[in-house]
C-alpha cells in the first residue's frame, strides 16, 4: 500500500469551507451548524496529520487510519463541489432580485439546504468517528509545519540546470577512453552499458560523455532517446530517427519507420544514447537493434539502466557499474547546495551536523543535492538535527532508504506545494512537462491557494520555481517562443507515485491495462480509433483525464464524459470534433492543443458553464469557434478566438468575458462594423498580457479588406498589455493608440505582413520594449525620425530587432546628438535589397544578414566591436578583410574569402545552400585551428 498523504487535501477543503461559495448561499440553521462542526473536526485532524504521515512508515495501523480519513475527505470534497455548482448558478445573474428569482425557480432553496445539511452531517459523523481513533496512536500536534522562507539567492538560480558536476571526472574519462579506443576496432555495433541504482548520476555521466568534444569529432551523427518503462518498438524507432535529425512525418507503421531509420544511418558512424532502460525482454531489444546495425564501423550505443539484467542483455562489452561518490566529493556537493557561496564561523555547528547527514546519504548525488537544497534556507540547529535524527534513515533496504531521503525534502514543503508535486505522477516517466500546462492543471484541480493580490497563475509560477530549486524538476529548457519545459528524475517520479498511489494512473491503451478503481487522475497514452474508454465507467469519479495518441472511439468517449459528474480537466491532443458535450457543471479546463486536424470544436461547448480555460493553440485547421461562446461567463483563459460570419460568432462575444494572460483573435476581416469591434471591449480586459490580432484565419484564404482601419482603431487593448502581434493588417496607417503610444508597458512587438503601411509608429518611446520584429512591410520606404519618437534616448531597453522582407526600404535614418539602441545585442536583416544606410550599432553581439546591399556589411561589422556571432547569406561575394575574429559564418556564395584563414578562434563553420560554391580556399582550412564543427549543406 502506498503511503497516505492527506494534509494538502485537508488544507484545501478547509479553505473551501471558508470560501465565498458557501457565504454566497447564505448559510443558516442546521446547515450553518454542520459547516461549523466540520471546520472544527477538520482543524483537530489537521493538527496531528504531519506526525501521522511521518509515523505511517512504521505503523500499518496509522497508515490504514489515514486511508480511511482520506476517503472521507474525498466524500466531503464531492459535497463541496455541489455547493460550488450552486454558487455558480447564482452568480451567473448580476441583478440581485433576478438572481433570487432565478435561483428559486431552478431549485427550492429550503429543500437544497436541508439536503446539503444531511450530506454534511453524514460526512461529519464519519469524520468524527475516524478522528476519535487518533488518541490510541499518541500523535503529537503541530509537528514540523513547513513554510517557505524567502531568500534572495534563490531567485538567480531557480530555473538554471546545474552546470558543475562534482566527483565524476574519472568515470567520464574512463568511459570516453574506452569508447574512443574501440571505435576503430569494432566492425559490429558496440553497446556499452552504465548500470547503478537510482540517483547515482547515470544520466549525468552519459551526458558528459555524449557532449565530450573528442567524442563529437569521431561520430557523424549523435542521438539521445529517453526510453523509460515504455519499450514500444514503434515509438522508439520514431524517437531515434528524429533524434538523428530525420523526419517521420505521419508514418505510423513500424516497417516504413525502420526503413527510414536505416536510410538515415547507412554509411554513417553514429552514437546513440538509450537512457533509463527497463526492458528485460531480449526479443524486443533484438527487433529494435535490427535497424541500428547498418551504420559505419565504430557505431556505438550507450545504455543506462538500474537493472544489471538489462545491462548484461544489451551490452556487447562488460557493463560499467557506477559507484557512489567519495566522502570528500559528497561533502563538496552538499556544501555547494546547503551553504551556497561559502561558510563562515557561525556555520561551525551546522557543518558538524551536515557531515553526519551526508554520511547517511550514502554517496548518492541526488539524495545529497536534494537534502542540501532544503537545508540551505534553514539556519536553526534544531531543524538540521530533525533531519539527521529522522526515522527514515533506519530503513534497511537501500533503495527504500534513498527514496525516503528524497521524501524528507518533500516533507519540508508546505501542504499545497506537496499536492502540486505529487500530482505530477499523472505523467509517464521521462515525460516532458510544459510549465504553463502544469500550472493550468494545478489551478483546475484547486491545488493552488489564493494569496492576496497575487493571481493563481503567478502563484503557480512561484511553486514551479520552488520545486525546481529543490531538485524536484530538472532539465529546465526554454524555447524561442518562451515555452518552458521540464522533466522529473525517475527516482523523483517514484517518490511522487509512492505518495499518490493509484490516485494518479498512467495506462497504455494498447496493453489492456487494468485501471484501479481508486484512480482520480488518469493519463491514457497510445490511443487509437479502436480505443474504447467505456471500461472506465466503473471508476470513482475522475477529476482529470488526459488522452494522448491518434484517435479514440468517439461515441464511447461522449457517453463516458456525460457520466463524469466531477470531471475538471479534459486534455486531448487529437481530433475528436464529432463529440457532443451535454451540460457539465464541473469541467474547468478543456485543452485540445496541437490538434492539427481539428476543424471544429465539439458541439455543446457553450454548455460547459464552469469552463475557465479553453486551449486550442496549434489547431491550424480550425476555421471557427463555437456559437455563443460569450455565454461562458467564467472563461478566463481563451488561447484563440476566430471571428465568424454567422450570428453568435462575432467578435462581440468577447464583450463580457474577463480574459487573462494571452489571447489571439483571428479572422478580423469578418468584423462587420465599428460598433461590433468596440463591443469586444478589449480596453477593459486589464488582465490580458499578450494579444495577437490577425486579419486572416489560415494561409490559404484571401480575405476582403474593406474596413481594416476603423476596426483596428476600435480594438485598443488595456495599457497593461506587454506583448502585441499584428498580422495581415491591410490599412494604410496604424491606429491612433499605436501612434500615440497608449500602451506604455509593451515589452515585445511583432508586425507581420502589414503590406500597405508606409510608416512605423514612434516605438522608440517605449522604455520597456525588448523585442521588435517587422515582417513583410512592402510599402515601407524610410525608417525616419518619427520611429525614434523625438527622445534623447530612444529604444533604451531594446535587445532584439529583426526586419524581414521590406523590398522597398531604402534608408534607415540616424538621429545625431541622441542615444539610440544602447543595449541592442541582436540584429537580423533579411530581404531588404534597396537598403543602403544603417545607423551605427556598437553593442551588437549577433548579426544575421542576407539579401541586402553588400555595401552595408563592412561599416556595420566594423562598428560592431563586440560581435560574437555572424551569419551571412544571399551574397555572391564578400568584401576583403571583412571577416576577423567572428565566431560563426553562414554564407551562400561562390567562393570563400581569403580572410577566412584569419579566423583562428572560429569554432563552427556552416556553409548552407551554397549551390554555387566551387571550391574551398587554396590552402584549405589550415588556419582554422579552433574549428570543431564543419557543416556543408546544399
């Protein structure tokens, strides 16, 4: 039986009992008495929960007691959902008198209160009986209540993957040496295995080897695939192909996938890392290996696994057993995490205790790092002693003890943060989690508490940062669009699973997995049109359902959803537009993101009266949003709204919606009048931070542009907006609110295909603007003084500027006597063939330029004295002496300049689409003494 963690749930329920929802229903009589009694009972239980959760490790009786408590708490949560639904029904009407009248007509209030009082009484009596048993366990009150302490040091490191690896240099060098020495001696595919228990750093060692410069030089291709416990041959073949830069497209069958992989690998020496392998079936490995045996001599696979059986089965040489860190390295790692920049005399006692704690970690890096992270913010000796003297160190099994060490870090989180972390077990191992998606799921399930003026999403960001700092999340990455992703170490995933037990469940649709009846959050992967979900109807009411794959039996899914009375989250990544929603009182989040074949939203979407988040980003085939979307008065996050021509699909549907964060409006050519545009009420949506306005729905249509200017003028957003994107606007001028800069807080602006506008707004006045991208302004001839805004210092914060496809642009004026672009570090100019003059930009570090007048290059590059990256394309020749001390070059030319030989610090040389290139310089590339990578692509 998994451990039972109840304190987060009890905390959430107590918050709900005190919430506006109950006050809204004007509690009175027996109902008010029952609610007060429940609060008292739960408060009494809450006082001893921390001690009970710690002692359940050694007492099956306490664990069973907690289990009964948890089930009763879930019963209470169901009753509270009924209350929230009734509060929702009431709040839909603004006028107090009509509200009461409507409420009375829908449901007799007296009968409702009596019914609720009865339900509360039943749950309260059950809780009272269970609470009465606590005395026999001698539980202490108020043990180890966790609070997050604020510390300035944390802010600079919360989203940074740790770069320094301690104590593994020797292991890395041994494996690299072994790998390099065997490359030229083995004709067959070589397979090396790194084996060891969880948390030792097998993945880290593999990463160090994979990224070693000497290793990179000897392989034509390198690829990395996280395998985990899902050893599906088709999935892995596809992942391997894509990791080597191949494209699998929509291929779903194994044979053509393997043929594509063979075509990619044949004649090439490759290195492939298969990380975290659990498969023990030889036949599965043999089938996967077939497509890997076509590489050139020296091709190599590195496998990491916890299981010796796996290492012995796959490796062609004796596997490498990874050991624990030495005492000195263990202490260095702990000290780095627990003490930060250094130690002083006041830390002497903590150092003594810390060394004893490190000994108990057994040289396991993940355990040391995790324990060090929680102690960094605790300066009292008593707090350190409590960790040192915890009973979890007494467990005999080493694997359980390491998991228990990680649990210590979990125990030091506040209850709401524990709930957010443990919920992550709904995702499969090695799953790439998106930060915003994760926060949305936390919000929908009520895991994030309200904290004053801080909105729930911002609070979710804080939780994410805390969990990252404390090593619960790793491999934090941010792509060019700002999307932040993360993963969980498999041992951390084990911890989350041990806490949630079978409440969070991951199943494979192809394997006919049995779903435990206690599942409340379900992730189904590898769905297909033949997948039936009706077998799930025997479960407890689900709160979250995430479906991944290529389709599903839609009629079954429709019936299933209609029976899910308490479903809060439905997340599907494939087309299921044939489904029809009936009225749902609880569904808060509907995510259909990246459903590329989705042409229309499910029928009855307007019936989801409690919907708060509708995500349809990436649904490129979608041509309209549902009729009467404005009826969803609780909708707060709407990623995309498509203006339609039909009644009920106009932009005025947005009028009463209090939307937050980001919104993309497409199909503005369908707006019929100035009045309709004004009725969208964008100027009142003060919580919007990002807005995209597009006069097109998809690339294939050619809309009629008759009233663009008056529509655009009526779409003025609130001044809180930080990001603005304008697409396919065909007016002659930008609206007054852009020219008069009524959006002073903008940080990022993108102007795309505004082909008829001949003048840019005075954007230089925007003191917070960091990113400006201009695409396809065919009528723009001059960038003049107006652009700078008559400021002594214009564009004071701009860091990134891009100008693309401005075929008529001739001159970019320099304003003398003023400072402009003081911190501009990245400039991109493409397809501006008439441009002959640019301002001096001395702070540039990155310059990407192509399809412009060649005479721009010399003054631009010579003035950029700190330039570190240069990419040039579309020139048939380059001026002599142009290239000196640059780091990167990407030309498309007939011959390389002689000055190329002077680039002794050049590390990467890319020759892209050089269809006219005949030969390299006479003396070859001998002067490029630092060159590590050469790319030649036609």
